[in-house]
């Protein structure tokens, strides 16, 4: 049942990866399922495709694939037709793309499942129409990406994660390909080039590959604290949608969305942009400031302050807590009086050090925190930790730590 | 239990009928057939699943038709006993879901009048009755025929030379789907969602006349009824497999979302009293069949521990024939489909005995919802796999909420305690998630069961019924003989059956029965039985005495049945998969049992 405006073009979304630098938030979910504005990143990509009338979508899944499959199912809820291809070992993007080969004929779009994009990205690529082409954009940290060098609109070289500065134009990992390029990629794969960029680099001498520039929204979430920044960008800056029950004497200012079945108790102050999901119990006397997302089935007790934070589903936060620039993953239980004040901090991920100006705490899923715990700015608490009453935390805590 | 469908409109009927029948396969799949009307009524039938019929069916042309998927109750599964049935003249074709109790006497009467029967079924009398009463008006003939029968039915009839379908119901589900220039009828909305989401539910004793341009609804005496169509809000994709190998696995993985949905808006209602507004009873009786009965057993522990009032249990099929006693409990009836015949009968019996009734069901507008005083809807979404998974888990959630509500009103649960119980429910999707994340461990542990002929499941306290459910899951999908026991009962008999070839699955969480469970496990191990234990993660004492260990998160013991059940579901699933069983459609079983 193809609709009339359907382009017939297919899209492959590479969503098999784990996103290790985002740990602990990828402990039980693949990076594409990270919620931004209470929706997984992957949903933004599906929406961008569907709004450009690309409705046949193949998702290449691997790490925690069930999370993706149960959410998207056959795609009808998103007005798309979604099929799944499996990449059991995540050894490279070219390898992932080949996993979807048997779904593909003719021309198709390839996208990375862990970059938040808008529909402009897809339309820019389609309107250019040259095949094969790569969507490129400018980046402040090109060393994390495939950097391209251009001659006119043709690509002359592409270098993955260059150690010396060669330019600031990077590949977004969004491609328009035809079926022939799959054969070329397969040949390069046999020669050991398992990433799409490696394969393209090797093909460059043999055929023309075009670059398409875009001003569309393309945001990569690389580190845990990026979640706060990207969430702020994703929340709508206008309008109020209030469902659920809002008791008397609640102040709601600015763009605020409150989901069905949520109860906001008296004396609560909400200053948007703020997004609150379904089935939450907030208040009495809770203050929520911009820019904050709160998931579904969250309970926040009296006299708690939340600002510029992301609180995911099924979280319980006790009274008198202070959360600023903080990310709390699903199922975290906080007894009372947790302090996550924001401030300047140094964080370490893998072997990289980061100086961060405004950061609170990053708390992994299902962690249980006692009362009167103070968490220093920039602290990363792993998944499933148990933190006793009155503890002060700083640095990086492994998953399933017990702190007494 | 069977499924029926019908179509009338401009399109070729055969494709629509086959597609709709496939979506009804959960109602039975031992044989199937369809009738399509062009100039004559043409019939195609076959044994086996719909896909078998799809292969063998000739290219029948025609834009009016009816179809049937069967689960044998009267007459063995065979091509002859498959529906539809024709009368002697070949002017009428009929499909039927239900049981005609007085079919033997009717058949003798009709045979004496010269009617020729081609099958062993009860259904065939219906079509011959219609032939008998036909005097040019099919509606009247159907009405007269139905007056003669005792039993239950949902039927669809077509007549040579007419583009109308006549459909009628008594105690079996029937729904009419409204299209544009075409209309449909089926046992269940699922069959129609590909074509329309606008439906009219036919009620007991009513019949509908369906033509391509309209639908007329009548009561049993032929008076016109008007009813506004309902819009179905869930769509067909809710019922598709989306990348998962089996519906069962998909449904197991949907459980965090199902729990989540069942909790939305209900946690808030515990103090406000949307559920059980008045608590004017001093005991509770819970009734169900199969997995729903196991949920009821868990419910007994939940309600007794939260609300401190006595809870009794009954199997639906036993309660309805039991003697009434002087008690006047709140009667809770549990049925996923809301169509389970025995549970419906139990609901009527409970009302007759003057009890207040509460139904816990997954299907909005199902028959049971009209038979009881109050309804709690579990929001598990459609469940296709025959083995109950997410429907069972959400039934437990419903029972926690009921227990918390009664406890709150009875003041056995303080505000503070209630709040911590609510928190336990809020994080329940996470506990299930934690189990699902360890699916590989369960998959590996299932090696212990794959080659067994008998498996025992033991537990104590609230997890005794959980282990019964685990045994049921294993036997229904892997065909391994499995029995659940209260661990304390082992030495009263079953211990005699244990040897090195009989694995034992034991639940052993750290509650007040932990020490006793540990000694039961030692007893079992001493008989050389391989032991697979499920306990709180990191329980080294337990790991030390068993062959395999699966950990669940350290939840409050009262809530441990939820993650524990998910482990047992996965265990049954992986065991059955390694044995190559047809997991979504085990032999001899149908999804909802609408026969008694």
C-alpha cells in the first residue's frame, strides 16, 4: 500500500552501535535510543525521512537490538515501513551497510542512527541528486570525524579522525548511494576497509564522489554532558500543551508540555521550555526551570529544584533535592536531599580530559541513592550503583558500585 | 473456539478473506475454509493452517464471501469438518463459532425430513435449519433457525443471488467493520484493521444484515436497533512481529512498555479512589483459568499482605458449579480476552450470588466488561502468541494496585508505605528490563532443560504460584512435562520422582522462606537432580549449591514475582526454540478459550 507521494527511495539507518563514550547512558540501550526531548534520537531521523516522503526504512541493528525493534516495530506508528537487518558484531559501518544489502535496489540514502537531524538534512541531499554523494558540514572538532577535502563539489580526500588539522569540513555520515557502490564497498571490505569512509577513500581514485553542503540541523551526541545541550536545542520554544491534572496555585510560564495522567501538585513553579511526560507526580512545591525534560512515570517530591536537566523515565526523586545541569537515567531512586550543584569540572572519558564550565552530575540507570548525598560537578555515576546516606561523590564511578 | 470473517463490496473477496483469517489464526488453526459467491456459491476448504488453505485454494472469483478458521470441538479436525457448510440445495453457506448443544436432536429431526449431512459437526444443523425455514426471506429464516438452537454462536451466512451477509451472535464475539462501498464482519477487530478502524460491536441476541452500501442491526425479534460506530484506536502494526523471531519474544520484550502503560494514570488513582471507590467487603475471591488463575494465586499473597483481609481462589470452571456459601466477597475475575467462557459463566454466577464483581481484562468492550460492576483494563496491547506473557505481567500489576487500594482504605498501608509501594511499581519496568538485558544467561541456562522429559519447578510463598506459571509456560510451548510444587510439598510425594535426569528449577529469593528454600534445594541436589536456581543477583550462598544460577534485581520480595516470571518466560522460550517447537502456535492450544 504505497501512498501517492511516496518517493520509492529507500533509506538505511545504521543503528547497531553501542556508543561507548556515552556510558553509563548506553548501559542497556543503544546510542540511537538515547532520549532527547523524551524521544529517541532515532525517531528524529525517521521523522526527517518520512517528512521527505522516504517511507521504506531499513534499520541495521545489533547492540541491544530488541530495544529498537520493540519501539519502532514495523514502523506504521511513524507512517513508515521499517525492516530490520542484523549486524551481530559491530566491526564497521561498511560491514553494517552490507548487512542491509538484500533489501536494496537502485538508489538509497544511508544515515547514522545516532545523529540528531532535521528534515532539511534529507531534503538538501535529495535536491542535489548527484550519486554517489556525501552530505558534509563544518565542525569545531573535526578530529573526531571523517574530514573531507574538496575541489569544487568533488571530494578529493577523506581522512577518518585525522591527528593533524587538514580542514574543518566533515562527513556527516549521510550518503546518497546507488546499488553499484555496494559492490565497490564489498571489494574494499575484502581488502580490510570495514568503515564506509575507508571504503570511500579507496574508491576516490576510481570514481567521482560529490559533496553536498548543508545548513540543516546535524547534531552529534558524543559525551554524556552533550545530552543536556542537545536536549535544550530540541525542546520547542513556543506553545503550551497541558494534559493531566494541574492543581490550583501552580504557576506555569513559557513553553511547557505536560503529558496525560500526570498530576502537578499545588505550589509548583514551572518555567519553560520544560517537557514533562505521562503519569508523573510532581510536587507539591517543586520548582522546574529551563531547559528540562522529565520522562514518564517520574515522581518528584516537595521542595525539589530542577534546572537545565534531563530526567528519564521511572525516576523517583525525594524531597529537598537540588539538580542542576544533571542527567538522571531511567529507574534511579533518590531518597531525599540530593545535591547536584553545577559548576566547573574536569572530566575524563577514555584517555581524553575535558574542562567543563557548567556541569552537574551524570547518573546511570537503576542507581539507588540514599539521603543527603552530595555529588560534585562533573561526576559520572555508573549504572546500578548503591550510594549510602550522607556520602560525597566525585570522579567516575564504575557500574554497580556500592558506596558506603 | 474458531474465527469467522465476511466481506461484501467491489473487491475480489478471496484475498481479503485469507488476509483477515490469518489475523484470526490465534483463535484456532486446525482447519480453514471459505465460500465465495459469483453465480453459484463456491467452497474451498483444507486441513491445517491458513497458509495451507492459501496454497490449495483455486482462484475463486466473486466479491461476496465468508471464511472460517477452526479449532475442533465437535468433530475431529478434517477437511470434511471444516467450515463453511452448504445446505442441500447449495443456496446458503454458513460459518459458525460456538457450540450448538442440541445438535443431535436437531440433526435427527432434519435427517428424518430428508436433509443430507456431510460432516460430523454441530454447525451443519444451522445451515439445514435455514434451508428448512426459508420461504423467500433469509432474515426470517435465520431468526426462526436460531430460535431452535441451544448453545452459543457467532455466525455469518450468505445466500445465492444476494450481496448481503447475515451475521448473528450469542455469547461469542462478533464485530462489523464499516468501509466505503464495502463492509466486513469478523470475530475480532484484529482481522479488520487492515481495512477499517470504524466498527460496530454486535451484542448478544442481535443480528446484522450487511450489504456493500450499509449495515442494518436488529434484535432477535427483528426490531431495528441503532448504534453509533466505534473507532478502534490501536492499529494493525501493534499486532505485527517487527524484527523479532516470534511473537512470544516480541511480547516478552514489550513488557516494560506494557507495565508502564498499565500504570499510567492508575497510580494517581489509589488515593483518589477511581478504582474500587467503596471498599465495603471484608474478603476477596479471585477467579480465573490457566495463567490467569496463577495470577490470581499471586494476587492472594499480594492482597493478604497489603490489606490483611482473607482472599480465596477458585478456578472459573469449578466456581460456577460450586455451592454458594454465606460469605459475600468482592469477586475479582481475571481474563485476558474477556471472552473466556468459563470465566464469563463464573461472573454471572457471582452476580447471582449477590457479590460485587471486578473484572481484570485486556480487551476493551469485551463480553466480561458488560457482566461485572467494575473493570480494570490492563494495557498490555494485543497479545498474539498463545503463551500468555505481557497479559500475565499486567494482571499482576492490576492486582498490586487493587491490593494497594484496599490496603490504603483499610489503613493497613500508611501514606508513607503506600508511597514506597508506588515507587516499587514505578521502577518495575526497569526490573523487567534488567532481566531482559541478561537474556543470554537465561538462554545458556536453558541447556539444562532442553533434553529433559520431566522438569519440576519449586518455590515458596508468593513465588510458589510463580513457579506454577513457569511450569505452565514450559509445558505449553516446549512440550516438556513440567510440574510446579510448593517446595514444602516435595517430601510429601514428588521427591520420589527425582533423579539425575530430572532437572529442578527453584526460586530462592531472600525473604523469610530463604533458609527453608535453601534446605529444599539441598534435598533435591542430594537426589542428583540438576538444579537451576533463580535468586537475587550476587547470591553466592545459593550459587554454591546449584548447577546453574540466574540473578534477578534485588526488589522488595512482594514484587519479586514480576522479574522472576520474566526469567521463566525466557527460559521456556529458549528451551522451546532449541527444541524447534512452533512457539507461537503450540499444538492443540488456542489463544482464548471461548468453549467450556
